[in-house]
C-alpha cells in the first residue's frame, strides 16, 4: 500500500463496501475500474446532487433577483465555501471556479504571470510535470523571452534541488505537482514553498493527482496558487478550481471579459456536485454583478416591463 493511501486512511476501506456507492460498478461484479488517475467514477451522492439541481433548483447564478435564482446562487456559494474549507483556504473568495486544472493553470500563466515576465526571467517546472503544468509555462516563456527551466530528478525519482538557481534572483515562479501522475511520488511542496517564500518567489502547486488522496491545507502549505479538477475527485467533468492567495488575486486581471456564462466553470449543476466546482463570478474570470449600478437599473427595468404585462407575479 502506498504512503499516500496510508496517510489518507484508505487502508481500512474494503472494496466490497465501496461498490454500491457507484452505479456504474453495480452493473456487474466483473467490472473493475482502475483508471482513477485519469478520471474517477461518480458516486450516487454526486449524481443525486446534480439531478436535484437540474430538476428542482436550476436558475442563473448571480444574475437573477427571483427566489429560484437566489436559491441557485446560495447553493453555488455554499459549494464555494465547502471547497474553501476542504483545501484550508482562509476565505471562499480565494476559490475561483474554472473548467479544469488545465484552465486554472492557464489562467495563472496568461492572466498573472505573462504580463509580469521579462526577457531573462526564469520559470521553474519539474521533469515529472503533466503537460497541463508544462505547456502553459513554455508558451508564456516563448512569448516573453523568459527562460523555462526544468528541475531534474535524482536516481530515486525525487526532485533534485541542488541547483542554486532554483531559488535565485531571476526566478519568477516555481510550478510543480503535489503528486506526480507519472511516478506517483509526493513532492515536499510545503518545504519548497517555505524556501521560495524566503526569496519572495511565488509557487503554483498542481494538485490534480493529490486532491482526492492527500489532505490539503493551502495555508499550511503556504502556496500562492493551487489547481485541481473535479472529475478526478469523483465530481463532474467540466469543473475545476483555482485557489489563489488573496494578494495574488488582487494582482490578476480578468482573463475573459463579457458574459459570466462564457467566463468558465461548469455551471450550477457541476458546482453543487459535492466534490468541487467552478465559476467566473469571483476573481480572474468574472465580477460581482449584483452590486453594480447597472445590475440595479436592469432589475428596475425588468420589474417595470413585467408589471406592464399583467397577470405577472413579481417577487422581491
Ligand atoms: C498531475 C496532473 N495535472 C494536471 C492534469 C490535467 O487535468 P485536467 O485534464 O482535468 O485539466 C492531470 C490530468 O491527468 C494530471 O494528472
């Protein structure tokens, strides 16, 4: 049994007791699914929460002033709060819903790092990264003239931090996975963050493979950014999370502008699936619409138009 499973307390779980939770596995006792690192099957709890939302509580989030929309907004924000607690964020405000870990990392690369990079700056990734945590940095370096540096592994598959340049004055970011999808090793991310912070270097942690297996606490880890997807942690696909420390969020410009439905996230049903969710309403992809003057004016306009129709119940 791996160290990760021992730490997450999985050793006491019997296979037979898990099967009934997953409808797909109930089809046949001969069906065994071993591809969880790619994507996990969905338990009843997730399917039921999404069905309940789609059939009884679906409405726009942060866009309507009637009861169903308010309820959808509350569920959505409750999911955000739940994710914040799950990863130990200091506030739900630091949880940005996206479409995937890939999108979360791209948001940081293009919405935060890109505008800050200058020729000669360095970004460090590791030899064990998934493409999702490699290609966005490669591209942003190509676009800006910065240098993409790769941290090598030692003979045992552990990261080799002996290169002094890693925490050197030209480093602008270190991006590394918490658990490798290639080797299964767990990297000492808290240690890396502590060394990096001492030099004022931000760290992005790709938690796509760890979020379902290792207890996460972003404040204890002391990372600047953390990314993961819903579909690898028994949640729906099309939804992911970017955690960004408040200070970094303030520095980010919205990557997508326009309608909030276009800004990212898997929408309301995915958000209320109990595992995780995403949105563009808060942080890089979006804005707080309801408090705007335009929002209040539109609401007033809509009420006047509806009142003119007659036989129309207007809820306040
Ligand atoms: C370590 C790691 N990071 C990132 C990703 C990308 O996840 P997604 O395709 O859900 O964005 C994966 C997917 O396998 C992964 O294993």
